């Protein structure tokens, strides 16, 4: 009985001319248009997609309220670091749209953020989940509530090996290089190179001649043609250099 009364009250409170059910295509188009503006760091374009009283909940930066404050946080946050460009990309199969009768829709899914510092290659930085409440207006769509959460570093996926080297060829890359981070020691174990430096222990595979990548994390190692020097590259940036000191002695 109580449930029937509740439904009756809800029906009586419904608007006489309800808003037409939103199209999932339209909601996704609005979401895409906003993130295109974000990727361009276009303040004016981003602002058009937020309601005056919008609220943005973020699991790392907290709560931001009002259109002006949210846009300001985006402009001075992801768009505010000199030389850094952040790009958002949605995971297509993750997106789900649910209508909110008489109001608009909720869109939820998973998105990825890529970062490029200066002229360095773009790298996958963060994976997160999002839920956004969109309000349907005669003139278009606006976001009223945004939740961005479960931010995680992107898992490392090693590139495919670029070429195959024999154990005899790999042996030319063994040795000890002295660097600012301490000795870098490369040894041969069967048909694979092992690199150790301090607490770092990784297995190397050839990406190209004189360039190797680590199987376990996003590191690459560049040898000079005569193997007298080695450079350690992390996410496209040289973080250490070493000079060969001695051959490996077991």
C-alpha cells in the first residue's frame, strides 16, 4: 500500500510536459565536445559545459564548486604547468549512459590521461573512472555533477622486441658502467641480459641496435656504438649516464 502511494505521489509530481528522453548519442557527443575543449585547454569552450552551481568531486584534489572555480582549477591545474600537455582519451567500450527522466542523463566510464613534456614523446600517465550528471536544456547540455575517481598509474606494457640477438652478440653489452646513481652492471644469463644498479633488477630485450628496454618497467638503455657509455631513459627522458669502467668478472 505504501509503495503504491509513493508511486502515485511521484506520478502526480511529474511535470505536465516532461522533457523528451535524451539520446545516448547526444549525451556522448556533449561529453566528447567538452573533453575536446579540455584537450585544447580552451577556457571559454570548457566553461560553456558547466552549470553555474556545478560540483566537481576528485579523489585526489577534493571538491570544487561553481562553474568559475572548476574551470579555474582546470586551467591552473592540468593546463597550467609550463611545457606540459595533458590529453584525455575515453576507453570506448567502458562508457554507459543512463537517462534521468525529466532532467537529463548520467554518463559513466573509464578514461585515460596522456602527458607530453616539451618535445618528449607522449606517455600514458593515468587511468581513472568518471561519472557525470548532465542536464538537458532547450539550448543543449550542461554538467551539474562530476565525479573523477580511482586514479591509478597506467600499467607498463613493454614494447615488442625489435630484433633478435645471439648470446655472442649480447655479450658485447656486458660490463660495468659508473654513473651518478652508482654502478650499472650488465651480465649475460643464457640468451638474456640482466641489469642491476642499487635496488634495480631488470631483464633487457633489444629494441634496436644499441637500444634495450626493460621488461619489468618503463626504462630504456642506450649504449654508445663502442659500448663505452650507457644512458638510462625513463618515459622518454634521460635520467642517468654512465661511463664503462670494467668488463664483467664473475
